[in-house]
């Protein structure tokens, strides 16, 4: 597509031949332009005209367009890894702290806070069988 952004051409419906439609669909599906940019550049007046062509002639699934609003991360992959490793270490320490608190509570107060899954599961399965 040759860019003619400074001069817009208004077209009529009879100008849209199959080759023209397929060329525009190919440009959008390659990712070079959005369908709205194509509409503006070629002066296509209908809001959904190009979208209809994409659904009809395109190879991608345009039946349910999904808006993706991904925040642009200023974080490099190395920075992201370092941040995630720090978060993982924090969670490990939190887990260790909670387990230690449970152990102290069990010793000081004689409680058994932890669930014993294997014994409870066998009892509940015996009740279901009866």
C-alpha cells in the first residue's frame, strides 16, 4: 500500500473490485496496518466495510474481535526475571513464617491446626460406601 495520507480519495462502492478488497485484506492480515488505517488511507466511508471484507475474505478469525489492551512494559526481560525472583523469595519466606507460626501454636497450645488429609479422606470415603 502506497501511503497517500496527505490526499484522501473518496471512493464509491462500485470501485471496490475483488482484487482491491483482497489486497487490503492482505495488508491488514500481515499486520502492516489496522483496518481503520486502511479505511482512512483509501477513503472508505463505511465504518465496517473493511471489517466485513476481513470476515469474508480473510484467513484470520474476525468474527469476534477482541480488544487487547496490554500495558506497554518499560521493564526489560532481565529486570522482569529479577523482580519475579524477588517476589518468589518473598513468598517462600512468608510460607516459612506461617509454617513456623503453626508449629509454635501446636507446641504452646496443644492445637493441631494442620489438616491431615489422608485420614479425613479415608473416613469420608468409608461413609460414602455405607
